C-alpha cells in the first residue's frame, strides 16, 4: 500500500494522469495474466500516451472554434452523390491538399453540406496533429478589426496567418469595406503556398469580385486564395437542411434563405 501511495504521488508530480488513472487496473491485469515487467510497463506508457493524445485532440478542436463539430462519420456521402461524388469527398478527407499547402474552394447552393465538409476536414487535420481555425469570413474580419481587445486580436491574427488550415466559411456573403479587404489581402498573401485555406460560399466565384471595394484588391485577394486552389463548385444540389426539416415536420417559413 505504502508503495502504491508513493507511486501515485510521483505520477502526480510528473503529471502522468493516464498512468495514474490506469495503474491499479494494469497491476491487477499483470498479476492475473502473469505479464512480464516490460509488457506491464509498455501498457502503462501506452495509457499515458493515449490520454495525452486525446487531450491534445480536444484542445485543438476547441481552439479551432467549430461551434458545433462535424465529422465525416456523420456525413452521408450518398445524399448529394451526383454533384459531390464520394471519391471527391474522400480525397478531401485525406487532407492531402493540406500537406501540399493548397487551398480549396467549396461553392454551391445552401444546405448541400459545404460547412459540414469544411468542419469535417478541419476535424481530420486536428486528428493529424494540425492546427485549425474555423470562422465565418464576416465574423472573422470583424473580430480582427475589433479595437477593444488589442491583445486578443493580435493573437487571433497570428493564428489566422499561421494555422495549418484556415476555414473561411461563407466567403463573399456581404460587401467588404477597404479595411476588411486589406486584412483579407494580408491573410491571403501570408498564407499562400505556406499553409492551406478553405473557402466556402453560396455564391459562384465569378460573383465574388463584386464584394470588394475596388477591383485591384479584389483581384489580388482572389488570385491568392483561388488560383491554384482545388475548386469544387456546383450549381445545384439538394439541401440536407430542408430534408431534415421536412422529416421533423417543420413548416418552412419565408425566412428560409432562397437558393
Ligand atoms: P451549407 O454550408 O452548404 O449551406 P451545411 O453544411 O450547413 O450546408 O449543411 C446543412 C445541415 O445539413 C447541417 O446540419 C449539416 O450537418 C447537414 N448536412 C448537409 N449535408 C449532409 C450530408 N451529406 N450528410 C449528413 N448531414 C448533412
Ligand atoms: Mg454553410
């Protein structure tokens, strides 16, 4: 017993909660199954590692700011198969484009799963120990230009420029003022070829120019974000949202965004 206390105290001092938590079970298991010293130690170390990996993953997921998390486990590849082939989605899910530091453009009507896919890719990047930041584009520029918390803003900007994957959801949703455009330019320029960005939008890319205060900066931004990107832009597709609402028997109101 004395020995146990001593071990537990030291595991706490060394900050090994995974080992600490599993110690008794592993000792019992080792005694019952006549495990060798090395095997016993290997299992306990594995417990510690698994615990740390799980903690790291939840930390990265939280930092990404997904709000409601989405993953490919919860994505029905068949729902919009004709416009978004499973092979294309699976290819994105490998996160190969992140290793290649390429961007992705996901365009198409509302409800077809663009945000879901972008979040699910983000989840995969977190699983692969990458850093991710998810924001709607409008909220992000506002957050970055908020003068009330300069330290927080600066930290966020650093992450914007450097995370392995930045998701700019609902890109080109509204017009940008010159300050907002300048900020987006900086983000696009700093990230280009160094780290990956996913843009999702309900509008087709040819309509994106109209949101910028002048064509020069618009061109500069889109050139960096879109040229060389993997473009998956569809013009039709079923809204999963409407399907879900129908299933729940909800009446669609006029507030439903038109597609
Ligand atoms: P978009 O961003 O294209 O407007 P979302 O990704 O927000 O669409 O999808 C709307 C809702 O439907 C979300 O709750 C999303 O999780 C769900 N959804 C969309 N497509 C699928 C799918 N293929 N399988 C499962 N859920 C889906
Ligand atoms: Mg969306």
